[in-house]
C-alpha cells in the first residue's frame, strides 16, 4: 500500500505545495491536487514537479467538460515530462453545478465523455494520428468549421507511452465503467466497512470486462489522520467536509454524495444535513453528521486503533491510503503510518 495526501487548495498554493514537498522525505508516495472552481491544478502540479524528486503528482480531479480530450492528454504528458514520469491523471465528470455554473457547459453524457476522454488520451500518448468522431470530433468536420482541420498526432514525444488514469466515480454505472477502463479509482467519502455493500457489484461487473494489460484496479481512499490518546477528537474536523459534500454539492435529488450517504444507511440524516446546509445553516449541518460517519471515514485515535483503521482500508481494497495529517507534526504522522505499510 502506498501513502498519499490531498493538497490543501483553499489557501496559499505555494505554501501548501512546499509543505507537501517536505513530506516526501517522510515517506509520502504521492500528492493529489484538486481544482474545483479554485486555482487550476496543472499549474500547481508543475510547481510540485519542480519542488520534488520522487513522489507521484496527480490531479484530483480534472473534469472532462472544461478541457478538450486533446488538451487533457497534452497536460498529462507535459506534467509527466517535467516530473520525469511521475504524473497521475485523475479525471471525473464533476457535477452540473460546477460544469454549468462555472464552466458554462451543458452537463450531458458524463459517462460517455469520460470513456471517450480516456480512450483519446491513451491514443494521443501512443502518438497515434487521431481521426475520431463521437462526442468529440478530431478533426472537426468541414461542415462544422472552416474545413482546414486535419488529423494530427502529438508533436512532442511523451516520456511514457501511457499515464495512469484514475477516475473519480460514485454511482453504480460510473463505478462499473471505472473498473472496466481505468488504472485507478478515486472514490469520495469512502467507508471501508460499507464499501462492498455499495460498490461490490459494479466493481465486479466492470472488472469482468477489464483488459488484462491494465492490471488490478488501484483504489485511493482514506481520511483525516491523527494519532494519540486524545486524537479521536480530531474526527470532528471531518464534519464540515462531510456536510459540504452531502449537503451542498448539488440540488435535492441531484447530489451524488447525498445519494452515497443514503446508500450507506444514513438516509434520514442525509436529508437533514442537506436541508440545513441549503438553508445556510452550515454549522447545524455539520453537527447533524452522524458520529459513526465521522469515525469510519477517518483514521484518528490511539496508535493501535489507527493501525486497525489502516488495515480496514487495506482489506476494503485500498492500494493507496490518502491521508490528511492533523496536528503540528505532519512529518511524524507520515513516517509512522508509512512504517506500517
């Protein structure tokens, strides 16, 4: 099992990147950079490539609407070049509020777009001349433009013939596709004890169609990390994030994270969290998050307990434990957990 962390993208990106780079010496294997509707992730990933030597650098996530498949492929190839082959491409559909509200693009055919983007990226990295007509046209047909477009292949030579592709997915159809075509899976709000009941079927169905050359599906999941006799209190720091996702990431009936909370068995609580969050009562929404939810998706407590939580994630199929260290000594926490893996 590898060890990674999600970069704090809400504050100063240079400070956050420098702090993440400092954890490389402590044993951190990878860092993931979010984008949402804040700073773009490729710029920060390029900065991380210059500040680090060993650890992998991934996007978590680039959405498949705001950039063309060709540009996504170029971006991943560029990051792979400047990092010396350490890039990980995290992709996803995001959601209609971001795609339509921020990027001004219709939120249509999310699974088809994701599948097509993965296919085209891999063809670009293999330096194929692309003549593809689906959701995306490469080149654009004459009747849709000037008529001057022609099939092209990437001008530069990628460092590797492929970059590992990780897909962020939660719904059954999307998880099924992820298990079929992706190198890795980026689930959110992952509870290891409940994962098989929610996703076991789709994962098995997708794996049955998986190309052997892809190897086993890699899974990235984890949560807040705090070790100590009084560290269980750090679980409460997960409440605002859970409330944000379950309550605020989508309208009623259109929130994938709320659907997940319902699937986990927190139906009534999920409804209440969303009700409070959308009413602007964010603190009350956070307080309404079940204690069990906070405990099972974090790694906070005495050392023996945290070791048990690590093993729970491992047994659930997690191959890269993604943690957020809490406290004044993040390097010590990373070193400790890395020694268990």
